[in-house]
């Protein structure tokens, strides 16, 4: 009987550790901004950050501190609501700003924002985008 209880407890512990690991991770965070003749692409995973513009491409290692900050900020976001977040300005529609978008890929699911002005994301995404940018400094 003790062995059965031990096995049950063992499987519960193993299952909970796997489920926590999957909750505390993401596949990638992507930020894209573009206008005629100019673009910026930033892709952050838990290990690397890839930064591309018209002129250059550079890869960076994501520090443990940055990983934790990104995960903490992701926990503040309702993934299913990302598409509904409203941009504070609409200058991209008249070419006064690059149009930008944010994409979160987690567990095979994609959560994409609506289009917003580069440098002026919806309030709910501002911290996570700034944290992404700090990974490439």
C-alpha cells in the first residue's frame, strides 16, 4: 500500500513539474515594424534575440534576468485578448509612423496584436515590448 501511495505521489510531482515548465515558457516573441523602404524585425526566444533592420542583422544571448522579466510580464497579459488591445494613436495609417505588430507564439498557439504605431504600442503591451528591446542592447 505504501508503494502505491509513493507511486501516485511520484507521478503527481512529475506531472506538476512538467505543467509548470510549460506554463513558464514561450516559443517566441516577435515585434515587427515597417513602412515604405524601412523595417525592423525582433524575435526573442528564451535563449536568443535576433534583431534585423534594412542595414544590419545581429543576434544576442538572452540573459537569465531578461528571461525572468519577460516571463513575469507575459503573466500580466491575457493572451486571448492581445488582438483586442487598442493602440493609443493611428499615425501609421497616414505614413507618419511605421506600422508595427506584436506576435506571441506559445505551445503552437499564435496570439497576434492589431496594427499599431511603432514606438507607441497598446498600453498592455508596452512593458513587454520594451523588455524585448532591452534584450538587444
